[in-house]
C-alpha cells in the first residue's frame, strides 16, 4: 500500500459514506481540506451529519456518481457487482478499500492509539475517547459505534492524537500504523478466514510488531500473552490479578449498571473509579483506558470524570426503555465469549428473570462455535432464538436455529420453513412471534436483553412499543 497515494489528490469519492467506518474518515479528510462526495442507499442521521459538513451525497449508487473523483474509497460490504464500484474499477482512478485508507490516515498522527481485541474494542475505544474529550484534548477518533459525547462514530481534531478501533477481521488491522497498541484479548473468531486460533494469535502478533512506542495488553489473557511473547517492545500489562502493571481491586457491583473499583499502578493505589456500565469485562476495558491515556499524559482526575460520564457506546448494553416494570436493553454481543461476559453481568444485577433474545450471526460462526453458544446461552433464566442472520454468507453449512435450540434446555424458538426464501417479510414475522411471546410472558422486575450484531435491536424496540400499548 502506497501511504503517499493521497498526495496531489483533490476530489475523493466515498461509496457507502454513511457507514460507521466511513463517516470518521470523511470527517478527517474533510478537515484536511479534501473535496469529498459520497453515496449511500438509504437516508440516515449520519448522512444528515455528512451533508452539514458541506459534502454532497447521492442516494443510490450509479456510475455517474464518481465523475470528477481522482480517488475512490469503498467499504468491504460493497459487492463487486455494484455499478458504482465497477465504474470505479474501470475508470483508471485509484480505488481503496476503507481499511487501506484508514491505514494511511494513521500514519498522519504521532500518537495513534490503536485498540484491538476480539471483544470490547468499541467500548474501550469509546472510553479512551471520552476521557480525552473530557480533558479537552483536540483529538481525532475512529470508533465502530456511536458515542454520545461526540455525536457519532468519529471526530476530527487538530492534535497529534488519534484513537482508532482496530479490527482483526480479514487482517484489516495489519494495514494500520499504531504508536500505542492495545490488545484487550485474543479469542477464536472469524475462523472462516483465519481457520484456527493459532492463526488468530499469529495475526495479533503481527499487529503488535507494527507498534512504534508501547504495547498495552491484557496480562491475564493467555492468548494475548502468547501473541506478544518475546517481542522487543515496551509492554504494559493490565488485568484483575495483582501481577499486572495496572490492576483492579475491591470491585463492587453496586446496583443496576453501576460498578466501582480501585485502580492500582505498579502496586500503588491510584484512583477509585465508578462505571455506569456493568461487568468485570468493562472493568478491564477501563483499566486498558487508564493505561492508554496515562501514556498520553492525562491526569487521573480527568480519567475519573470521563469514565463516570461514560454511559456506553450505542448497542453496548444500551438501555432502550422501561415499560410495565420490564427493563429492555440491547447489546452487540455475538461471540460466545462476549455473550458469556454480558449475560454473567446481567445475571448479577438483581433482576427477577433475565431474558436473552439472541440472533445468531453468520452460518459459519454458528456452525463452528455451536457448542460454545449452547453453553453460554444457558446462563440466563430464559433464552429465545431468532433465525440465523446470514449476512454476507449463503447457508452452505447446513446449520439452522433448531441445531442450537436443541442444545439449550427450555430454549424458545419458532420453527421456520428452512427451505423458504429469506425475505424481510419472513424475518419480520419471526421477530413478531418473539415480541409477542416475550410480552406475554415477561414479568415486572425482569430484564429483556436483545443480543447480536445484526438487527436484533428491532425486536427490543417492538417489545417496548407493544408493552407501552402502541400499535406495531
């Protein structure tokens, strides 16, 4: 990849500019004086924000949209037969995938904080951003979810600091140029690409090797420590055990979503932190954030204030409403380890019953990790499953929701015609069945949490509307 490819370019066109990964890049490039245009298929709040920057956006994707561009950027989600992408490929103009452009942008900052890990990336990136924002740092940020304090998934600042969520999917994070690297954890995921856990670990090692200043890693996570073993890098560890450079002690789950802990550095008490996001996994995210911003010279008082103001990124244990005595929450968890952390935290919050409404995401992940999914989905009091969200895949794996449901005692699911064509109408019917069942059976004092990285959040919204007496 030529990191100087933007040199001399004036007009950059974004195919899919409304995506959460494209919007922050558009902000940064716009702030650098580039003329931008973009296209997307649907009107969204993000497109409104893009237009407010003075960027022209086309709804619908066609060959004419790229006219005049001397560089074209697209997301990985854009199919090769997309007419706009096909025209871009035929134009002779340089074409970059989003991760390639992000990699180039990270080279512009002398303090690029790149946050990686199989789980927790968005939350930890958001925590670091919130602390820096609270401290008045004029930072840039690139986040995989929406953070309320910056009104979106990114922000463009004038300092030398960039906080960047760094995803291992198809080795995208190997395109980045990290100065400070965070590794939250390493687990078996995206095995349709990596094949084995060993390959995942090897990829994280390559990411760690790219780090120019310091590695901040989970010292309690065996796979993470294997990934960085023997590297000639400055390494700072965090975790719950006292052998780490940064560790948490006296963890208190106070009430609801609130967690409090004492943070220690090199064995010395530093500060007491109150989080308004639940679970020990968020204590770890907070520790990683403290270690990161400490390297940037941020005071612990700003850390305390930033973390206390943090109420989670969108779709990360996000409270959507409370109706008829029932609390409804939505969470992005879609891997067994994420589900285990989220559901364990939920079960410790004192609700009468915890309902997990889970949407399996991709056929390959469901097939490969079937037994792990079955194990962790026995944690809540009630488990309800949707049809599998296939996303980019076709079901060549012969896996269906019933295969998972049959492994979970008293699991609730609604059999569908497995040979029927997948349509929006079929999915809506499935969601409607689940909504009706939960509303008829959940009780005052219960927690209902929708889970998955697809569109399970729509069920949560349907449940709230039905409980409130509104027509759906």
